[in-house]
């Protein structure tokens, strides 16, 4: 009888895990346009665009995460979809202080937005 209860509990555990994985946000493909800038400046200075590429690069090299401030207002945190995860500053550094178009999977949680960037390019009008 004890073995039967253990098997039932294990089956229930796997069912709950399957439901949790199915309910998790798998991201939605999207393309955004906006400026790549230092996250601290984006929040503390309420910028509409970067102060300068040099400023964004200096902040990034000092360790501040770069983000994308979209034309329609939301800030997107670049993230990796691998585990363990990795910072994305190296990927965004060539675009620091510039206007870009980025596409990839967008995730939303608690009012924040993040993007796993598949493709990023400069916009011609900076």
C-alpha cells in the first residue's frame, strides 16, 4: 500500500510540474525600435534618448546594464535565454547611445519587459 501512495504522489508531482511549465510565459516574438542607453540614466534622468554614445559606453564599461528605451516608452532589459544566464552588455555595446531596431522574444512580468534579442541593427536616423 505504501508503494502505491508514493507512486500516486510522484504522478501528482509530475502533473503539477507539467501544468506549471505549460502555464509559464514562453515569450512573444516582437520587434521594437528605440535607443540603447545606460539603465541608471534611463531611470534616474528620465531621458528620452541617450546623453551621448560616449556616456552610454562609459557606463556600460563600468558595469551598468544597457537597456533599450523603446519609441513608445517601455524599457526593455536584454536577457539571455540560457542557463546559467549571461550579461548582454557585450552584445549591445556597439549600439550604445544609438537608435536601433531589435527583434526577439519579449517577456513581461510585474510591469517589467525583457527581450531575448535575436537580431539588432542600427536605424538610419540617429
